[in-house]
């Protein structure tokens, strides 16, 4: 594994293979580098500047997540914005990086489960049943009251 400029090479315990399951000491696989700040080098060299950078990243991520939370009840792509805010945080904070990695894994698992033929068949049966029930209720309403809206009904 080659180190990129400005990035430390992850250490492995003596005798550990370069690929395979996570090691007990690091908990990371070979293709997962430890979390490192994505701030430019000149910012990382000065502690106060780096702390200011992290505060700025936190505020921007919080604003994007707040907008996403608002978009859950308002028109807009709420979950996309929430995940984007988490990705912004993940550029600086290890806990957000872990949360984003967990979220990606769960979304991938859900997508694979949704593509399972048994699950798709079950979902199609449930959707069809729901549509039949809704059609029967609408048909009963139209048979009983005609095209009169519920708030225009007189004492019947």
C-alpha cells in the first residue's frame, strides 16, 4: 500500500497480512485508512486555525442537516440533505465517518433486500391487496352517495 502525500500509512501489527479481516489492534481492513482530516496542510499545521476549520465544518454540516430535517416535512429531498450533511461532517470527524460508513452499509443491505424476489413478490401482493380494498371502499362510497363530496352531504 502506498501512502499519498500528506497522509500517514496505516500501521499493521508485525506478522499481519496486507489483506483480509480486520485486525484486533486496529479494527480496520487493509483498504480502509484511518480517518484523517481533509483540511489543507497549511490549516492542519496551526492548531487554532485547524480548530476554527473544524468549527466551520461543523456549522456548515449542521446547517445542511437542519435544512434536511426541515425538508422531511416540507417539499424537498430531506434524506439526501441529511446524508450530505453527514458526509460534510465525515470530512473532519471520525465519529461522523463511522456513522456515514454504517449508513452506507445499511442502505446497501436494504437495496439488496428490496431486490430479493420473495420480498418483491410480497410487496406486489400487499400493494395489489391494498389497491383492491381502496377500490372497494371508493366503489361503495360512489354507490351509496354518488359523486357528492363528503362535506356536501346532507342528513342521509
